[in-house]
């Protein structure tokens, strides 16, 4: 049983990083349309929003689903079959987001991680409502108090979420979940802040 748990942790962490490093939003449009999303998008970001803009909703939905799955699968493995009361769980949350932001396949460059983080939040619904907090913040700053452009909205959203999620998870006695939420938020904030030419 211990060997199986070790295998699952390796799958969730190392496998999660490698899966996160695969930029579906770049690979699939390049294979289908022979166009590199990083070269034709304004912010040079290999993200689903650019795929929607450049290639339409069908391709955008496919790439978005795969980016969400990158975050969902490793965290779901950890939630469902492992323990979430240790630092290994935090690493399982960090792995796919770090992979997407600093891909081993693209010279340790990458995207802004929003879809992958939401994938993780969906997986966390089995143990925590913290994903609803993130979704609520995005909705609030998109409708009630409109923050534009999207870059500033995401920076503000993840800045608030990073600490509020940690407080919530401490209250729920799931500090390592909260730590994971805070750290993936920091990665996304960093990727939104750095020069846009670093994306691809």
C-alpha cells in the first residue's frame, strides 16, 4: 500500500508538472491551422482566451477543457486517493501550475495559469468550497466592480484570493490546501506582472 501511495504521489507531482508543461493551446492550433498562438496573439500568451479570439469557440473550448484538465487531474488524484494534510499535497497543487508557467518543453517559459488553477479548484470541491471564492471574486470584478484590462483584474483577483483562501483553509483545518492556493496565486500574479514577451 505504501508503494502504491508513493507511486501516486510521484504521478501527481512529477506527472502533474510534465502534464502542466504541455501547452495544448499552442500545440493543437499549430497542428490544425499551422499557426503559433504565441506569434499571432497580442500578449504572446499560450492561453485559451487567445485561442477563442483567433480560432473560434470550438477550438477555444477544446483547448480550455484540456488546460482545465491539466490542473484537475493531479489534484483530484491527491484528493481522492491520498492525504491532503501534508506538504506533498501542496506540491501536488503547485506541480501543474508551475509546469504551465515554466514549461520544461518551452525553455521554462509559459502561460498565466488561470485555466489550470480553476481545474484545481474544481478538484478541491470534494473537500473545500475555496474554488467558489475564486469564481466569486472573478465575477465580482467583472460585473459589480469592473476592473479592466483583464490583466489588472486577474492580478487583483489572485492577490485577494491568495490570502483569503489561506484564511479559509486554516479555518477548515486544511492549511496545506490553503498554502497551495496561496502559492499558485503567487505564480499567476508573477506571470501577469512580468514582461509579456516572456510568455512563449
